[in-house]
């Protein structure tokens, strides 16, 4: 895939395709930095770290929809429940290296705001963060 403009990112939460409601998405693959600094004659006078547990996040902004099988129906029951989130750069079929699936399994959504906004605002859910879980990239 060449350089492109985000306009067709596919997002599935708990197997439900919510792509049509997504206004922003960010997938972060991270690990905790675990300090392993110890006494040594070869010390470089600095801290030494190794990778620890995965600390992944997927943050998604949604426009709200209360219809059956849409945003509210999908998210309302996921607070405190580990779930799977899949993000693909485009809605085309997954393909290794050019259109991979970025999947975080057992990710936890700790809060959900079904109503937010001021007078005249678009009804949105705001930023929903799915944290933790196992990150994989597949075609």
C-alpha cells in the first residue's frame, strides 16, 4: 500500500462492524518498560530496561446511534468485559503487508459515555479506549 489518506478504515468491536460511525481511531502496540539495572563494572552509568507485558490500547471516537445492532447496542454491555477490537487500514480484504488486520483481544473498555455534548453538537460517544489485551497483526 502506498501513502494514503484515511477515509475507509474498517473497525470492528466484538465482531460488529461500526466503521460507518468512526470519526477517529488510534491503535497503539506497546510494552511496559521493566528496569533491569544492576551493579556492574561494565555499567554505562544509565538505567537498563527490558520489555515487559504488552500494554496495548485502541482509542476510537464514534458518532452515536441508538438503533439496534449499532453503536450504543454494541458498546453498552462491554464496560468491564474483555472484548476484541479489529482495525484494518481499508475495508478491502485483508492482505499481508498492504492491508493487515490489527487485532487486540481481551481488551477492556472501562467506561462508556452514551450521551455527551452541548446544545447543537453532533451526538457522539467521545473517545472510547480499549486497554490491555494481546496485540496481533495478520492478513
